[in-house]
C-alpha cells in the first residue's frame, strides 16, 4: 500500500497550487518524471513478486498487448472517420516530442509497475476480480487530470465525465490489470504506452464526440480482456471453467451495448428522450411519477393547439399543452396551459425554448427518480425533471 500512497501523492502534485509555485517547464519535464522514475526504481528494488503467467508465455502476452493497443487505436481512427479529425494540440518538434515521451513515458512506467506490484501481491496466485476492479478504479482516478474534476457541477456533467473519462480509463485499467497478472508490468506498459504514444506523437488525431469516445473507450478494452483471457488459457492449455459457468461473450456484448444505449437514451442522445413528471398540472393524462417520451426533431414554427410540448422556463423544464398561437411584435409565440390548471401560463413560449413534443406517456416508472429529485430546493409546483 506504500506504493499506492506514493502514487497518489505524486498525482496530487499536479494541483494548480503546486504548479503555480514551481516553474512550469521544470515542474512538468523535470520534477514529475523524477518522481515517477523514482517510484519505478523503488518497486524494481523491492522483493520480486512474480506474475501468474509462465515465463515462456511472456512474448505471447507482450505481442497481444501490442495488438490490442493497435486495435484500440484503429477503432479510434474509425470513429474519427465518422466524427472527424483535428490537429493535435501537442508539440511535434524533436525537442517537444522528446519531452512528451519523457513525461508520459515515466508516468506510464511508474503507474503500471505499481499496478503490477499491487495486483500480484494481493492476488496470491488466485484470479480475484475484486482486486482487478479496485486497482483499476484507483488507477483510473489517477490517470485523469485533476482539473477535469473541477467541472462536475451537476448530474449531467457527472454522467458525461464518467462516460467520457472515467469509464474508458477504468476499462483500459481493467485489461491492464489482467495483463500484469499474467505477464508483469511490461505488457501493460506496452498496451498503455502504444495508445498514449499515438495520442501524443501523431500530428492528426480523431476529434471524437464524447459519446463515441465512451463507446470505443469502454468496449474495446472489455472485448480485449475477454478475447485475450480466452486466448491465453488456450495457449497455456489451462482448464478454463465448467461448461455451466462459461462466460457468454455475446451476452457480455449485448449487456454492454444495452447499458450504453440506456445511458445515451437518458441523456437525450437519440431523437426521443425520457423525462420524469414531478407535478399534477397535466392530470389526468400525465400523473406525477409518469415518464414522458419527448421527440426533439420537430418543426418548432408549425406546432398547433392541442400539441403537448416540453419547454424551458427559468432553467426549468415544463410540459404543457398549446392552447393558442400568438404573434407579438412580429415574433411568433405559443400560449400554453396545464390540463389541470385553472389558468393559462403567464408567459408565452418562444419557439427556441421548446425542447420537443410529448409523444408517449409511460405510467409510474419515474417514481424512484422523482423521490430523489424531490429533495432539491426547486419548487415542485413549477418544475418537471
């Protein structure tokens, strides 16, 4: 645990306060590499803890670590063909590339040697997935720059942060943890180093949307983990598990894709998104705790009385019915009213404030979300979550 604490301590030196007290160049390209290299040397000088895999399979493990890193990079390039490419923000002069290799390389070597030491000392020659998971969580937090944690201002930002940064780092760390368990720190360094080398040394990089980044960053390492585990067990002629306990890879794929799909659906990635109703202003058609499905792709200038729309008012989402179409000073507005309200809404709705139209009501399934949200200070008589 000493090495983990030291790794966390070194990571904390990346805080803006410490960086402001030290010259930026010295801090990034002298101090940080010295700290990580020192940590790597401490582990190297410690009593050896050997990985589970046989020595004769080390080259096999290293080779496939590189192959799976190449697959990760290739899938990112494929994503770039969809989302586009952009110019790398990193220096590509000879000196700049050397310094970046020094900074990133020392960090990866130190971190993966700590990973190897922790995984193999805690597993005791038994494949304990809880160890892989806990170590991967710790290293995922450390792999993410500290400044990114400053932008977690709301739930949606948190979900986006997890999907774009934490989940991909965790997934890569999970595969790297299995690599160090089988072959020590070298294959993990090869895997992580190859991915980061392309990121830091290529002048052109895929400009992925956060959704694409999450999809590739999670699925590629997970499938790599499952594929390599099967290949290694076959290569080493080890007995796997009983037939009734074998993992169904298609099941893993379906579960992962379905989970990511549910996440994207909840965040409004698709043309239709869900929304939980908090109040009874639209009773009896829509009751508190019901979930409405809202279609985003609409012609906001050609809605008609009778349509139920979701619109933003004072940063709050409201779902009410259009009862009239107005023109004020040459600009079109919609007059709205809740079916259960005695009077129309006081403020007419601008077309640009409309999020979409309600196309379906699913009764009662939003109550868990409603109970959690009801603790907020936003008035429930006005809000729709």
